[in-house]
C-alpha cells in the first residue's frame, strides 16, 4: 500500500510541467504557511535558527544548488519539526516553483550591486552626459529623479523604451552604443537608489506568472526573428533575468529602425518571466555524469528495481527540474528516509552540479 501511494504521489508531481507558471507573491505566502519562516528568515525577516535565505551565498548560486542544499538538509529539518510537534510541509510542484520565485525576487540568485562601481560606470558609459544630477540641456531626466527605481525590472523596461532617443543622442556625440554587463546594470541600479530622493524608497521585485508573456512576445514582433532565425531556448540556460534584460539592451543596435517596440508598465516583467523561468530553473547538466551520480548515490538500487516499490523515473522523462525535485522531496522524502533507515542506508547528499547532472540524466 505504501509503495503504491509513493508511486501515485510521485506520478502526480512528475506529470506536472517541469516548471510551472511561477509567482513570487504566492511564494511568499508558501514560505509563511508551510512554516519555513519559523526557522528561516529572508532579508532578516523571519526565524533565526536557520540560515537567512535572502543572503547572497555565491554569485553563481543556482536553483540546482538550492535544491541540493534543501535535499541535503531535509532529514535535519524533518527531525527538528517532528521534535517540535510540527506537521511536515505538504509542498506541491506549484508551491516549490512559487517558493523559488520568492527567493529570486529577494535577489537570491542575482549579482549584488555596488554604488561606488555604479557611479563610475554611470560616468564611463556616458550616462552622466544626459542624466547628470543637474538638469541637462538635452531635457533628459536626471538620475535622482528617475521614477523607475522601485524595481530593476522597471528600470530595464524604462531604458528599453528610451533606447531610440538614447541611440540618437549617442550618434549626435559620435559615440558608439554603450554595451552593459549584468553586473554593471546592478551597480547602476544600486548607485541610483543611493542618491538623495531615491534613498529609502521601497523596492519591489515581484515575479508574476508571465501569463501574457507569449502574447507580448508576438505583439512586440519578437517572434518573427527569435522563433525562426535565432532560437532563444538554448541561449537562456541558467541566465538570470538581469542578464536577459542586459542582452536585450545590448541588442538594440542590431535591430532594424523602429523594430524596438515600447512596453507598457509591467509588460517587460511578463515577457522576461515567460522567456526565462523554464530555461533558468531547468538548468544545465551532463547526463552521462548524472547517470554515474545516480548510481553512486544509491538511487538506482531502488528506482531501477521494480521489487523495491520505488517508481521507475524513466517514465517521467522530460519532467524534471530543480523545482520538481524539491516538490517531490517534501512529499516523497520522509517516507523514503524511513525506508532507507530500515535497510541501513545513508541519506544521499548532492553538490549543486551533481544535482544538475542527475536532472539532466533523468530528462535524457
């Protein structure tokens, strides 16, 4: 009966799309309702017994690394919750996706900015020529009066909308189009927010579901080139939203005159979420190495043995991601841990790259 239940639970998880339509606002509610905030904080808000999940651990921190960390720490969390008489969370794949979006929205997966570097970049990239703190002759809005500093997505959207005007100004000054990196974008954003007038304003970085993303992709004419001539899927692997926004900015000179369509408020966020989420959370891994890890960690001894009662994961090929691994962990993991204890097997631990490789193998 237990084996049948495990198969049913995992089947429901695996048949769900590997990356659901995620929403950071829902994720914040999951963080609260599932009791995560009892032990963990995000940006200093929440419990203190566990690590702050809004703190930057590594500039290359990926969803697979987070999934591995949660997987490795799960038995300790379950033991602590049981000792306190707390029910274990029942997390769906949707819940896990929304939770990942919530962490992302708190800059967990992005590069931290530096105001001093941002000030230098603002000058060296000639932004200060038009957007200096004193009202310039060009009529451009000074940086300390920008209204898009509540969100890095709003800033990227506003920059895109003004790209045509900026291109004209560069040409008048015989300057080339100023290319940016995602780090430089982050630095400029932090610098702008450090100035009088912007300092202290509440920052918002919500990731909605991107439900209109596909429509916007068509409406803005993006599909004409990027569906046929330049496929985007393989180019977005493990790129952050900031990296994609910067790539769009750097792409302006290559676009035909008038091709850059303006975005209405919030449309860029929808478009970027649509383009980004599935590729980013699916991650990049090596299937061959993943197969070796799958065997070395003892996963194959159960999942490749029909007599064990564990589900045959090859039936769910193409449905695995960091999100589904976390969702399945919370539903399937406690029972799996109990069975492993009965057979004197240790709980497998993964590094981030190992998790990526296993996901690639399961999808291969």
